[in-house]
C-alpha cells in the first residue's frame, strides 16, 4: 500500500480538537505506514503510540514505539483520544471482549478508526475477519457508538474490498 492510499483510507474530515494535541495508539502498527499517516492528521504536538509484537517504526517526533502484543492490553499509554487498527483487528479472536476492554482506555468521545477487509470469510492471513456490516453490528451490541464507513478501495489480495470505518464513543 502506498502512503497516498493509506492517507485516503484513514482521512477523518471532521476530527475534533484540531488545536489541542492528542494521544492515539496504532495497534498492530507494523513498520508504521498508518502511524505516520495518522500523525499528519492530528494537531501539532500529538503523539501516536505504535504498538506491534513483531515490527515497530523507529521512534521519531510524535511517535512512541513499543514492541508488545497489543492483544494483551499492555499498551502503557496515557488515556487515549483514539485507537487506530489498520489490518489488525482480524488477528483478535474475541472482538467483543477486546473492544470492550480497549474502550476502557479511551477518553470520552474518543474514536476507533479501522481499516479491514470487507469479508467475514477467514483465510490463513485474516483468521478472524469482520466485514463492515459485522463491525456495525458489533459496536451496536456493545452500545459504544455507530460505525461509520469512511472509504473503500480494492484490495490487491483475495478479492475483498478494503474499507475504513470510524466509531466515536458515546
């Protein structure tokens, strides 16, 4: 994926608090493509905690890297304004329990931002997929907020579309 494609997918046109620095976590950050892209959208002075068990981006201005298993909730972050999960929620077996616990680390009116494959059919690389429809149902059942579709784009793998969605906590 290119930086331009990542930017299009996670573009949040109505991000509140555009002057106050924010703290976000990028769970399953990998090399940091989405981490860096997210940081460009946040107000100056913001911090993104890049958390991944295998690979993390090099620390830089605004990026704090932590090599850890994000599914264990050992993030060591302050209360967060948002969580980004770009192609990582599909590695979590119990979506409901994970998201409920993740919500406990967030400030009021915080945001969840997702990039996922729009499928519910597992494969070896996407073991616990969730389509946009499934994500909507999941957040409704948790009573945390409504999932809103942001963008879609064709995937180079497996034929499923990629989608991005955002949920603002109630």
